[in-house]
């Protein structure tokens, strides 16, 4: 595994731990992904993540949480 790939994976893991999320998918984007990097191109990574289910119900109150649970 390349040093850059290892560093990116370490950064993604750190984001998961620091932000309390789970990264579902990550991909390279930008000039490198399109095959047009220059010598000084950086590495652009986009990702899709989810938070713990409780996070999505903050501020709904008890009744809102029960309605949401019933809709599963």
C-alpha cells in the first residue's frame, strides 16, 4: 500500500473517531480522479458517512422519537 493511501486511510479513521461517524464510502476526486494531476496536485477525497441513529432524533422530543421508531 502506498504511503499516500495509508495516510488517507489514517485520516479517514481519525475523522470517524473524532466526529463519531462511520464512513460508508470514500473515493478520490479532483484532478487525480480525472487522470489530469499536475506535479503539485493534492489528494481530494469525498466520502459518505452516517452518524449514530440517536443523532438524527435530537430535538424531536419523546413523542417524535416514538413516531420515528414506529415507522421503521
